C-alpha cells in the first residue's frame, strides 16, 4: 500500500499509544484529524475509503476507527457491514454531513459507537474519542481477566487425570462463556493456542468415526492452518479436518493436502526471496479469504474488474 493510499503519522508508534484509523475521502479532513489526534498522543493512520480501511484493519490492530459515511468505492455503512461479516470487532465513530435521526439510529444499529456531524468541533471530537477509547480499554481488560480465568481452568484440567476430550470440552465451554455464543461462532484467529488441541481432537474424532488411523500433520501443514485468517470459526476447522481424514490416502497430512486458500497462507513471512507470481498469488488469495471468496468484492478491493480477476486466477492456477 503506497503513501498516497495510507498515511502513517510521523510520530513514532509507542507500544502503549492507542491506535486510530481515520477514513475519509477528503484529504483536508484526513490531515486535520491526523494532526489533531496525533497531538493528543495517539498513533494515527489514514485511509481514503472503506476498502483501503478494511484491508488495513485486517493487516494491523486498531483501537478505534473514525470513518466518513459517504465515500466512493466503499462508504462507512458498507465498512461497518464488512467488519461485521469478517468478525472484526472495532469501536467505530461515524463522521457525516448528512445526519438525520433516521441515519443516526441506523448507523448505531449497524454497529457504530457514535456519530459526529460535519463540520465538527475540535472539543467534540477529542471528547468522543477519549470516551470511546476508555470503553475499548475497559473491554480489553475484561477480556484479559476472562482469558486468565480460561487458562487457569485449562491448566487445572491438564494437571488432573481428565482425558483430552474433557480438556477440550473445558476449552470450548470457557470460550462459549466469553463470547456468549454457540461454539459454531467462536472466532479461531483469536485462539491460535487452542488450534493444535482442536486439530488433534477433530482428527481423533473422525478417524474413529470412519475407522481410519489418526493422521499426523507436517510442520508446513500446521503453519498453514495456524496462519490462515479464519473468516469462519471452529465449525470451519472441524469441517476441514473431517474432509482431510476422509479423503487422505495416507496417515500424514502435508500442506499440499489443504484447501487452496489455506495452503497459500504458508507463504506469509517467507521473506524477500519469492517470485512476483508467488507474491501476487498470496495477495489475491488473502483478499479472497477476507471476503469469503466473493469475487465481486475481491475485484473491488484489488482495483480490477471481475473479468481481469478471473483471468488472473486462471493464469496463476488458483482454483475458482
């Protein structure tokens, strides 16, 4: 992403500085808000539309998003919807010059924390941002407390004589309490430490069900699974492991046996010694994964039309 698409504040990003992403198609608004928030001690980046912002939010963590409502390519309403679709939970403040009571209500229903009318007042922005970041801090502290409790329960279970299945049951029940959701909605990308245990559990479960040997996973296969973005959930992992157990003709699972979108996640972090074809393939697959393989949305984010995307998929030998 070049400097014209994404501007990082000149201030060094301190480890404890709240990170804010400002999204607006007007360069003047981006600059004013960036300067203001940077002067308040925040680490600020800017993006000129929702599509650029979405890509950035998938790439790096942020505490808060300030976004315009009406923008070309992707506006604030669609950005809120995309964040929800991809299970990216962020505190979002909407900026708009077209606010009505109906707009405000709908924006809040779509997941916004608050909204600010343009032209905005400096004091109003700083107050709302400060209040929103305090909410973010309290939520993160609450999550940390729950995580500590979860780890305590797991360690206690593992130090006892409980079976692996019962230990996994404790992990899942603990996670369900945290999210107040059914297990099918648990987000795996936030639970890397649990993935290996869940792989073993599902592999054992389906090997027994289909009278097969429990398969072993190579390091490259595990790297791909752990590095995958996981737009789905625990149920997605279970389905993949079930398919691997059923279809595998060997007791050894390699990265090549994994679904294409997951397989290419192993390319991440390989370094500079990659061909342009590999880099392009990785980026296209990452974008496709982030939008649940929606070709139209992927083409929009990539800045190409659907026909060009189809041609690239065919040329790069990426399954469609």
